[in-house]
C-alpha cells in the first residue's frame, strides 16, 4: 500500500516541479569556474546605508580592504560614522 501511494505521488506535476527545484538548486551550488586565480583582497560596496555600512564593517573586520561608495558625501559620511 505504501509503495503504491509513493508511486502515485512520484508521478504528480508537483513532484516533478519539486525535483526541478532541487536539481536546479544543486546545480547552482557548484562553481563552474574553478578556483580563483588570485585571492580576493578588496571588497567594493555600493551604498553606505544600513546594509552597505554593515557589509563594509564586517568585511573590514575580516581583513579586507573596503571601497565604500554612496550617491553623495553626506550618505557616505553617515555610513562611515556608523562603521566607526
């Protein structure tokens, strides 16, 4: 009874869609470009708002050189103030 029910469920469009999502997500996790030729040393962050400043802060704490850019000097100043 259980194997028959499983067989019926395995043939539904929902099951097919879920398999497609699984196989697609699995394929995206693989790095098709191989190892980088050189190590990443600099991180560029566009936008010094709450999220951008947070990304910049964490990256700097991890030892990366950070380039922080914003649309104007006032926004950049607020972002730098938040980081310090």
